[in-house]
């Protein structure tokens, strides 16, 4: 025994020391390994991932807010602004589903008090009711999650006050944004179109999946930004939009902003320069409204049943397809769309917001029972169909330019005991006439017997199919190719009428323009195709696109959609007839022109034989430069209700652009009446429509 321990105890102590030493060595080894791994990891983080980690550290310490792009401007053909964007500060209201009407009214009253005290004294004052309606508590205009714009163009004092007293105005935010402004003279309002918040525009196919697979944050759309919803604003959305910018704020670990923002400026969109001539456009708009008023109050047989409230006109260059004027009247102030339209404003413009020159637009009667008794913007061609009908007859060898037709004043068809007579206007018998005279005298009998009835004699329905093919080649029954959203191809009745009234009736009535309804845009393209002897041009609205520095990025060239090969002699034959059509409002014009009046009829609601004024023309006659189409629903005889409007458009174009190559403003300084015709001309306007070359179908 040593040290008072037995041999066994000594051995046990030695083993324990050895185990402790082993465990200590293992501990040190593990510690060394852990520290080695940490050192290696730290080195890797510092030298390999250092840059990425710094970027992440910066990201965590900042907040990025996207800034919507600044939209490009829209100019007329002379470079004067029609639509443009300005930066401003606006007040928005975020909807709380729990808010009650009395709470909203109380908030509106407090807002108005601030507006009156600190706002721009020259701006139109807002009432409590105005603000309350803009809040849109019932969600009639905005979805629940969408912010409602209450006021734009805040003063510095208003901005400072609302920033300082934000907690006192629940749901109120001051937002910097780009506001779309439109020219005060309201140039081609429906063609230009309007804008909506993206969050309220996603029902349109354009925006439904606009950011699908989009990884570029500069291009990605922001839910709060405004986008084109109709017209040119929608058609050229991609070009006008530009790219996003950013505001980057430094923040602490609690997310509080602790410094000034770093701004990456948005990229402004491209600018559009339209083909629209401002002076011609404004003259067309004014001429329509003044002539509608004139017709509604004028005396005479040709006006007695006319009740026009709307009018549509399109002026298109024959060789280029450039649309220099497109008027859908009445129009409205598009600024009502800024930041979301109120229900009151939407109700006020519901009949005027859409472009009646390219689609069907209802007449502006609030009561449905009254509205259904008036025609829409889509009307039958009436006698403006006849130049094309004669052209088809000549080209298909149904007759020759020398064929004589004895016109007794009517054409009769149908089985015995059920005969139907198609009468000329005023039952006028024209006697022996040729094809060109049938156009000049607007003979329904000739069109029925020599074209419609002869096509009926083709095998089966091949005559109707042939007719339809010709219509489409001239732009009738198909869209014009304009690219505008919502453009109508028209309403073709002759296939349906074949099943109801029979093939013979459908073809006969088609021949003088009572079996299909078309838009003013289609009529203008049709007139231009007649003028060019068969070249159907695509309507052009934009002559060039420029970037923010003024460089042209896209230039436009004339585009022919299709051509129709017809013997030159036949073109001359219809022009001979068109040159002899009697028409009102063109006395003393310093240019030659081809024309055709039309009075299309339709039963509307409880009214029978409602007459729509239709007119097509092109000038100069020998080398056509401009084609014009005018449609005045419920406007009476075409020669009286529509032609004088076209005269003013031709005059304006001649003065501003020049029908013969250069402007001739010195020729148009005379005083004109409200109707657009020289003073005193309308005094003898009691002649029957037949004397003006009109063709009104009668049973």
C-alpha cells in the first residue's frame, strides 16, 4: 500500500487520469476544429461573399419605392400638344369598409375646410358633396382596394398641412404623380381616348397578364399607375409609357426612414405626332354641332322629320390613308377621368365617351323609351351605295355604259298577289337613263332591276356571295385596319334578310343601300377607295414617333390593304354620275369634287321610316387628295343634313393643307351661316329631295 491507497485504487486513479487527459485532448481537438471551421467560414464570407453580403446589408438598410414612368406626349400634325403629362402632388383616400356615411361626410367637410383655407384661390372650389362622391363609398367606380383621388395640384401649404396632421385624416395620403392633361380646345377627344388606373384596367386583354414572365423591374407595371384605356392612349400604350424610376430611402432596423431619398429618375415615354390637323379637326367638330342645331330649327320639307342629336365625320387622305379629322359629336372634357371618374361625371358622359365614327354609339337620351326611338351611329348607306353598285354591275357585265334603262319610277318584284314596288324618291319617273345617269338621279329602280335582280338570277346564292366579296374589298363589312380598340365591322343584314324575306329582296334592297349598316370610318375608307380607283388604304393616325430628345424612332409609310382591278372606263362612268349629283352647301367652291348623297331609312322603336343623312365626297375630282364621309343619324336628307358639314371640312383642309398642293387661306374669308352654307342659300330650300339627287325609298 502506497500513499494510503491500495494497489487497486492506484490503478483506478491512473485510469481516471488517462481518461481525463483523453477527454481533454478530444475537447481541445473539437474546439480547434470548430474554430478552424469558423475562421475558414469567416474568411470565405469576407473574401468570397463579401460583395454580395454588403449588397444585402445595403438592401436591408433601405426601402425602394418604384416611381411610375412619365408618359410621352401626343401632338397634332403641327407639333402642338393635345395630351401631355405634368408632375403634381395629389390627395388620395383609401377606402375603409367600416366607414359610415356620416363619418365620411365629416371627413369631407374637414378636407374642404383645408382646401378653402390653403388651396389655390384660382382653382374651382370643391364642395363637401363633391369630395364625398369622390370617396365612392359604394364602389360604383372603384374597386374597394383602389385609392380614390380627391384633389390634384395641391399647394405647398396643403402638402405641409396634411403631412403634419396625417393622423387626424384617416385614410388620406399625399402622393406625387404624373397627371395627364388635355388641350382646352378638346381636339378629337374620343380618338385620343382616356386613361385608368392599372388596377381598374385589367379587364382589358392588353393588361390581363401584362407582367407575366416579366423580370425587368424597369418595365414591370405598377398597380397604381395610369394606363391607356381607349383610343390612341391604349393603341400606343407601349410607346407612350416609358420605364419606371425608383426612390431609395435609408432605414434603420425598425424600418424607419433615417435619411434623404436617392432618386433614379424614370425614363419618359416616346412622343406621338398625329396625322390630325388641328384646324381641320376643330372645324369639323364645330360644323357638326352648328349644323345639327340648324337642322333642328330649320323650316322646309327636307327638315320637317329630322331630329338629329349626334353627328360623325372622317376626313382621310386618298393616297396616304392619313386621317386628318375624326369627329364624333357631341364630345366631352376628358379631364374627368383623372384619378378615377365620379359616378356623376360618368353618367354625364356615358353617351359621348365612345368614338361613334368607328363603333355603335347610342343617341344621348337618358330615358330608354326615348332612346330606342332614335338611331345609333351605325346607319344604312342609302344612296351612297350606288356608285359601288353600278361599278359592280359594269364589272360583272350585267349591263354596259351604253345600256338604256326605261325608269318608270319604280321596280316591281315578287310573286303574283304579293308584289313589292321599290320607288324612286318622290315616285319620280326618270325615263330612259344610262348607268351614270342612274347615279346622278339616284334611281332606285335602276339599282333594283339592273343590279340586285340580275345578281338574284345567278345560281343559288352565288350572287349574294359575290356581292359580299365586293363589299369587303371596298372596306364594307370588315374593319378598316385602323387598329383602334372596339372598331366595328358594321352590321350586315343581307344574309339574315335572305332567310326572312328571301334572296331576291335582300339583293334588290342591298343594291340601293338598305341592307347593311356601317361606320363613318368605313364610309371614308370606301370613298377613298373609289377616289383611288381601287386602292384600299389603311387609316393612319400617327405620322411619326419621336424619343425624348426629338429623334424619330418610327416613321410611317402608306400601307395598301388590298386593290381591286376594274376597267378604267367603268371608273370614269361612275365619276361622270357622281359629278352630276345635286348637293346643297357647295355653291362657289374653288375646287372640283365628286360626291354622292344618301338618305337611309330605318324603323326605330315606335318610329317608322326614320331618315339618316349620309354623304361621301372626294376632291379635287381629277386628282383626288381628300375623301370625306359624314353621317348624321336622324338628320333627314343627306344633301341637306350632312353635305354642308363636308363642305366646311374640305374648305378647312384647302385653307390649311391645300387640295392642290399648298394652303389657300386667302380663299376662305367669307361670312357663313350656322348651317355652313353661304348666307341666303337655305332660303329656297323647299324643293323636294328628288331635286337634290336624293333617293328615299318608298313602298
